[in-house]
């Protein structure tokens, strides 16, 4: 967190480590811990059983029996991140165990107080975010094996089986594909200050390549995630209690605040990668869209947020390319913007398949089902409160199309 507190910024190029960014893993937490110290066994026991506890409707009663643990035995960033991940997943399961129509208004103090304390220590909100769900939620099956989907697993899961695992790990691979682009961002800013056009050109080519690789990684979603499972089972557990008709009043964190608190659910808009690339390329989003994206920065680890702000305050790449009159630089810059617009177009394709089309199929299926078939103990109505919205609460298609279109508008015309 020290990255955001300095009064005097060092000259570029920046050291990624100052912002808790890894040379190898980018914004991913490098080789996260998978177990907390012994005093936190009650949390870990529940976390490892979450899918079964939720589907058998037993999680809430297990949480009520859970001892209230002090957070004082947690040491260092890795333990805090694992504690936040564990408490985030337990909280989402607790809130959404009975679906949209069986939500709770109060998070009990034995969960709410330690969750709040860990959140404050990390500078993260007390809700499941991209920083938990993806960045801190992975492990290698073979510790010496490659960072490939066959050798990866999630540390903590929710209902959704292999599709949930696939959703987490494909998103992780998109983050990993971005790493050369993060390094290229630093090099590009340094090259502008050094007036080194050759290095700048190379950096822009590397950035365009990284964004294309992110798109290739995202395409693997089709191979690992079933749209019906994502829409009907997984998605509700990523939903928050801000701008969500299913929880219009937010959630009371008992022992923390007598008033309900409202937080957005997990969203791809919480990934630092695209914010950093937007700032570098000078992409200007429309006012309402920009306001939502800016709010999503509050859901990033504080050092990552500071990194985006540092790029935002740096010398303008676009202005430099315009002033240089260098056609080769302009073409390389436009390749980056074009790749980013293509990535966002493909994200719309994914969202159409996994939300809009899946919602229509779920509705049709629910309409065809026999009444007796819907009355079983584990029957769950397809979620509808966020049908037209993302889990973060944005109006999903108008939002995604807006950011895609404003990205395209960032091209430099000849």
C-alpha cells in the first residue's frame, strides 16, 4: 500500500514491485497460500465444504455455529489474501444459499467482524471481488509444472463444478497473457521520456501482441464453461448488494455498522489490466460508463489502483505519437487500440452466449418444467434480478458496447 502514499514519485520507468505487480505473474498473486494457520481451521473447514453445504442448504447453520475468531494471528499479505478469499466465498454462499428470493439482511458478527478487519487491512471491500475470485484463488497441481489449465486448480470453490473451475482458470489465463503488455506499458512510458522511438515502437508491438493473446485465452471459455451452469448456478454467487433488485437495501454487517452497506458484485471491470491499458492509450469513456469503471477501482488491491493512477498521471502516449508524425509509431499505436477494441467485442460475444442466450433458454426450460419437478428441495428458480445487468450492477450490453465503441474512437486517423 506504500505505493499510493509517497509524496515524491520516482522517475519512470517504474519498478513493478513497488505496486505489488509480479514480473512473472502480473496482477496475479504469485503462488498463493492454500492453508491458513491452525487457529483458522474453522474457516478453512467450512470453505473446503462450500459446494456441498450450499446445495444441501446447511451453510447458514454452519456459519451460525462458527466461533468468532480474532484476526490478530494473520501475518503478511499472503495470509490476509487467503483469509479474504475464504471469508468472501463463505459470505457469498451465506447470502445467496437460497437464491434471489431467500436472501438475508444481516451478515452475522462472527463472520462480519473478521471479514471487515481483513478487508480494512488489505484495502479491499468486504465482498467477493476479482482480486479474490481470480487473482488469489489458484494453485498448481504439480508445484513444478507449467501454468496451464490442466495443471491448475482453484483453492476455494462454490457450486458449479467443472464450469466454475473453468471460469476461474480461463479468466486467470487472460490475466497471465496480459503480463508482457504490463511490462511493455512501463517500457513505453520510459521510452517517451528518453525520446527513444525504436524502443517505443517495440513496446507498442509487444502490447498489441499481449492484448491479442488475452483474446485467445478468453476464447477457451467455450471449452471449459457450460453456459447453462454459468447462468443458472454460478452467476448468482458473484452478485453483490448494490444496484441489485434482489437486495435493494444492501446488507447489515453485524457488529460493524448498524446501517446496511452496499457493495457491487464481482466484475471483469475490476481487473486492473484493462484500466492500465486504457490509461496508457488515452481511451476516454463516456461519462456514465467512466464513472462506473472508476468506482470499480475501489475493488482492486490498493497498490494496483495506485499503478493505474500513476499511468493516468504520466506523459501522454497518444500526444507523443501525434506530435512525432511517425507513421510507423502511429500504425503500432493503432494496432494496440484495434486489438483492445477486438478484445472488447469478443467479450460481448461471450456475455451474449453466457447471459442473454442462457437466460432465454433457462426461462423456456422453466416454463416447460412440470410443477412437481420444480418443487424438489434443491430446485432453484433461474435468477432474474440481474438478467439485463452484470454482476457488478451495470446495464451490461449498453455498458460493454459503450466501452467497445469509445475504444475504437481512440484510433489516430491518418
